C-alpha cells in the first residue's frame, strides 16, 4: 500500500473499507504492507497444492497416496516375517506422517481390505456389510509376498527427508506393477477429485504383456463385491465417463427373490434400507426383507401373493440401490502436476515404468556380478600364485600394496590395454584399486590354507554364466519384461479371476415398473384429469396408473400437453384423448384427421409423440384460428385403419362418401402437417376397419405369477403379435378358448393348462378319460372356431370325463403305464400320438386306447423324432426350453398336477425367441 494511501480517508472510502485503517506516526515510512486478498490467494494456492500432491491424489509412479506409501515403508522396516499389531505399525508410521493415528489407521484398513499388499489377521471389517474393523490393538498385519516381490528395492528407490527432518522416507516406491489400476482409489482435494476403479489382477498382467507386444488393449473395472457392470460408457475412465452397477438377483420361486451380489460402493445394510424405503413409498410391493449374509451375500426379498417377481426385479433396479451409477475420474500426479489420463494410457505408462525399473535392477545386478567376478579372480591369482609370500619382507604398508599390485599385473591386464603376443593373462573389466589390494591383505591364513582352486573356478564360471544371462536380458529387455509379467500371473494370479460380470443393461424406466396403485379419471366436460376424481359425477375411469406416470391430454383444437399425474389437474376443455404417456414407447401411433381453419382443407396424419417438455402446449395442426380435430385414435401397436369419410350435404362434390386408408401414410413426427384428405367440408368420419400394424408384430410375454400379458419382457415369450393375431388357451376341464392379446386380460391360473399364440396350422393333441364308458381316448384336431372369448369343450361332457394331457407340439409322444388284460403285469409303453390318429374335427371323439387299465400317463415333450425342436434346443441351450405342459397323472386322478407351471412352447416359438434374444434386452426370458 502506498504512503499516500495511509492518509485519512473520506466518507466514501470509509464505507468501502469497513475495517479501520491502521494509524501511523507523522512522517513514518511504510514498506511491504501485504493486503488480506493477496495473502489469502497465496495461502489458498499453497494449501490446495499441498492437499492435491500430498494427501488426496496418487502418484503415477507407484499408484499410492503419501499415507499409503508411508505405511508400506514402515511395514517394510518392521518386517521380520511375523504379524505385527496394527497399533504398532501406526506408531511406526507416525515418524513419517504428520496427520496423526486416525488417518493412518483408516488408510491401513482400506489397504488391508483390498487383499493385495497386506496380509491381515483378525477382524478387518467387511466392505459388503459395511462392518468396521476392530480396534488397531486387536488386529495384526504383515506385508504380503506379492508386496515384498513387487513394491520394494532400496537400491533403486529415491529418498527424501521426513516432515521433521529426522528420518528418510521414499519419494515414490519402485512398484513394478500397475498397482493403481489394481486397487483403485478415491480422493477429494481442493477443487479436484479422483476416482479410479479397481481392475482385475489377471487382466492387468495380460494387458501389460499385450502392451509390450504392441497390441491394442481395453480395460474394464472388476469389483471385489462382484455383481453386474455395464461399461458401455466407460470411455477409459476419463471425465464424463459413467458405469452402471447392478446387484445379482435370482428368482428363488414365485414369492421370493434372492440378492447374491451387491453393487460396489454400497453395503447390504444400505441396500436393505433402500428396499424398505421404496416399499414404504409404495414404489414396490414386498412382504419382508431378510439378510442372511455370512461368507456370501444373501438378501431374501419376500413378495406378497400375486406380485410378479420379474416386475419386482426391475423395480428393485429402478427404485433401490440394487442399481447405482458411478462416474469415474482418472486423475493422477505426473511430474508434480495433476493429469487426467485414461486407464489404457495409464497402463501403458505403468508398463513402461516397470520396464525401466527392471532395466535398472538388471544393471545393478550386472554391476554386482562384475564386482564379485573381479574380486574372485584377483583372489584366485593372489592365492594360487602365492603372491602373499612376497609381502613377508615388506616393511611399510605402501610396499605391501605395491608388491601385491606388481604380482597381480603379471597375470592380469585391464580391458583396453595393448595385448602382447601369446598373452594368456586374465582380462579385468576395470583397473585394480587400492580397495582391491586391501581386501586381499585381509584374507586369513586359515582360508588360504584350505583354498580349493577347483571350487573357486566353478564359482567364477557360475558368475560368468549369470553375467551372460543378465547381458542377454538387458539386450532383450521386452522379452524379459513379458516373462516377468507372466511370472506374476502364474505366481499370484490363482484365485484372482474376474468377479464382476460385464453386461449391457436396458434402461429400466421407473414409470414402467412402478406399482399401478392409482386409477386415472377424466372429466371431459370440465377439462380435469387425475386420480382424485373418483367422486366426480362427470368423471370416467380411463386406466390404471402409478404415482410416477405422465399423462397426455389431446384437445379438440389439435393441441396437447404432457403433465405429471396429480390428484386433480386442469388440462383444458374439449378433451378428445387422455392416456398414460411413455416417452420410450415407439409403437403408440396416433391417427388423426383435422380441419385447417384458415384454408378449410382437411388433413390426415400419423405421428408419434416423442421429445416433449412437461406442461408445454404443443400443436398438432397448423395452429390457425378455427382449426378442429375431426378424427383421432391412439393405436398401441401402430395399427392402421380404414375410415369412411362422409362429406357435408352442401359440398359440391358429386361423390359424397369415400374410404381413406391410413396405411398409405408414413408415420412422422408430431409437428408434421399431414396429407390432404379433401378440400370439401366433412360431415362425419367413422372407422370402417382396423388394419394391421405397420411396424410389424409386437413381442408379447406372459407372466404366470400375476396371470397377465406384457410387452416389458417379464415371463415367458409368446411371440410377435400383429393386429389380427390371437391367443389360444386350454383349460383343465377339456375346453379351449381363443382370446385377443389384450394386456387388460386377467388369466385364471388355477384352471388354465396351456397358453400359446394361435397359428393357422395349430394342432392340439389330447388324451382324455370318457366318464360314461370308462375308456381312454386320443384325439388330434385343428382350431376351427373363430368366435373370440367363447369356450368350446373338446372332450366328452359326460360326468366323470377328465382331460389327462394336452399339447400343441407337432409330434407328441406319451408314456403309458398299463395292463393289457386283467391277469397281465404292469408294463410301460411309449405312444406317438401323431402316428396313432390323424387330425380330425374338434367335436370328434377320437380313437380308443384299448387296454384293460391305464395306471398313469406322461406326456413326453423332450423326446421323439422332432429334428426342428432338437436343433432349436441345441441352439438355445438346456436352460432356455422348459418342460412343456406335460402331465403325469393316474387314470382316475386329476388330469394335470400343475395348472401352468410348465407351459407348452413350440420349436417355432424357440426360434422366434432366439431372434429376439439377439436384441439388447437383458431380461428377456422364455419362461
């Protein structure tokens, strides 16, 4: 601050500086006065740099934070092969670390839990359950064999003084392995953070070998907690990357899910709390959650009766910690500066550093061997040529050294000296020094007297051989480094296989899996929608919905809005359509005809509603005054339709009625203008016929737990359904019914024994017991009736008649336990139904099974000459094809023991399902 600035300030200056200015004596000269702003800026930068470099962010050289490095150094100093109390290690480390015992203890527990550098003994906590470690005085540790082999080498370590100047500590440790990527790290500094994911030990070794061989590499995280991981957006762990982690959930039965692995970064306790919280918020329906975690994670989620385990599984991923996302941020210290480096580049840097360290170790080893060879050669010459006798008459130390040196030079020459003719002297690689001569004088008489020249020669030969090997390794350093990593993989790679499974997940939309606990109502007259209009006399029920759904409302003037569902919301009068809006539904197509108010022309359009902003008003027309919607339908499977257009009586056109086919229009965006239908005024438009889906059939699934159809992939795959396709279901009482594939249908699980897509060539094969004649019959028939939702009985209706087995397989086979006559023994016979009887009408009785008595009958669906099915089964694998609707039943017992536990599935279904399975739907199942 200048001297002139120290004078009394005016009123304005006093307001700008709330602190009182210091007073100085008249004439006093002020020098080097620092402002608070300047001091703060310098101190803050110093502090930030210190935290980044000395506490939070690891160094690229060894992948360790300073506290971790100090712990390992202290443990190396204490190492005697036995376990040490952690409290003792902490005390030893405090000689180097200025931040107290708490930070050291936490960092050491973290290192120990990674199970790589430290062998632990005692209760070190559990990262899966969140249990903490016991007190440091109760637990013990020592360096692992891997750490002793890979981390330490004092000869190539750079050293610095500790914080108090009393001790020497390593600047970085000479780690010959990508330790940072193997362990992972997380740290928060001032204005900077790092989060590096752990990777698999074996994959890192193999990747380093690939780097040395010049191959491309790709690394993905591997977590000690296991689970599932989607690395689609991993991008080498750089800023902006994202990975999704999921728990491994198994379906134990219809009323219980079991969580086997948890996502990295969460705990079983936190996971259970998130499940309970989601249940209390009515986002999922569960009965109870039980934690049976011991050696392995096991969290049981018990479900109420009638709740779909498949839907609950997706809901767990959507609403609980069963799925989390992590944003990696690979920041490391390189040359005393924080750098953002991808994991592949980080591995390359680590591999190159390992090669340099290996080279330096070989050079040191080479120097050591050369020194040993040099000393052994001089010693051999000194003893075998009895040079030691020549120093007996020497009177001074200088004479002794000169005598020995002169005696040695008769038998050796220094590398680079001129070689004489017939020179047989030993060539030394360096000059003889005074230390060499002194060492020879220190040889004891006892050793000289017992000197064995043969053993000495063998020793020198071994040194030469080892020197040759080291020279070869230095000359072929890449090969040596590859062998080094292969040795690590062989020695320490056992039991370190990948724990985390890499998968590609579908995005689980919360609205799709939320419990439909509300009903949506609409008051068309007053313009209100919501789930709280039940008591409104003008309101009508639209559909079931959840608290998380969005609602779309289209008005007569051609405008629409999408808003979050609420108890009661005003969306505008003259509502034409209200429904639940799903932004990811690319099959819901709207067919629309509207009259443009300005031109009087009627336009038709087919459109999808995507990419919207909530509560924003969108216009589906040109937006001119007087525009109104003449016709509007919402088609969930992109169905086209043919409508009949009747013109006004005042229209000058001669033909006042014609048909318009929406199938001729392309499906476009909501802002498209549409095609001209007519320029004449329209009196009315009515639907004439509903067409097929213009986007092809839609995949349909059946969830046997809740007895409902769905498009979300829950349950058994039924096939792709177009507009005219139907479902065939068969009941225990020997009747069948053809129904449309409507999601609103509720199937009776207690009586239904078969459900499948009805194909034109579907043939049902049945075995039944006729009650009046007490005879068994076999029949095969086509589905000839076309009436929907009407049951037709295809077995005898006499009292006591029972259906024993039914299937839609092309070549069914049954196994019968029977007696041929009254005195015969029981025997088993296989019968091919398609060879036993031809296809007849659905009302035909069928052919008799002429046996004295049938004791049991089993439908065999996995046997018989069915090449198509066998090929499909081989392609799909043993787990993808369930048993069909097979029944093993005594002749006088209930016809089927399981109502729908095993549902019939044809080879065509399997092939079609396999095609669908190639899509990225991770949860797609056949049953």
